[in-house]
C-alpha cells in the first residue's frame, strides 16, 4: 500500500514539475515565462552597459567598481591572466582612468536575458591619450550580469582587442 502512495506522490510531482522544467529549458520560446517583462529587462540591461561606459569615462574608480559584484571576475584586453579579486580589478581600472580623455564608444551590443542572468556581447572602442598621443583600441566584449536587489551587477567581464584584418 505504501508503494502505491509513493508512486502516486511521484506521479503528481512529475505532473507539476514537468511544465515548469519545460519552460526553463525552452530558450527558443517566450522569455516572458522566465522573467517578467523582457522588454523592460533588456532596456535595463542596456542601461547597465551605458552606466559602465559612463563610469569609465568619469574617471572615478569608485563609480566603476560600484557596478561590479564583490566576486566578479574580469579578463581584460591588457592583462594576461584573469583578475579574480576586487583589488586586482580596482587596480586595473586605476591604471585605465589614469590616462587623460578616456572614452568608451559602444558600437554594437547584443543583450540577452536568462532568468535572473543577463549577458551582453558586442564591440566598443576604447580611446585615450598616452604620452600626448591618441590611442584607439577597437575591442570585443562579453559582460555577464546578475540581478541583485533589482540592479544588474557585473559578475564576469571579458574584453579583447579586435584582431587585425587578414592581409590578402
């Protein structure tokens, strides 16, 4: 008798859980089932990227670091190894903003939302003045965000130079 009850409970749980699992796994379908209003979420995600660009241009390391999760990891255009501590990422941005006229021009951005995680991939151009000379660096990027208290926080960032075109 206990086996029949157990089988019944398992069957009921499977009936309840299966539709929920299908919604989570079906990324090609409506994301609205995964996260409220996707249109609003995508707008907020784009705004988070714009906030990062503005923070870098402001020259304020505090403003930049306020956008990063305390456990963020960063793979940079200029540093060989991943930066896995807040101190390493802070030191990196201190060097970046020490150059005058730092600008970040976002040229292409492709935001996507997966539950409470957002990803934006694209291209930007970093420019600044070094030793009186202009420096322009076209780069590719991927930012991974998670929502913390209603705010998109950077948990992972990868940036690299755009390769030079192949010569013919």
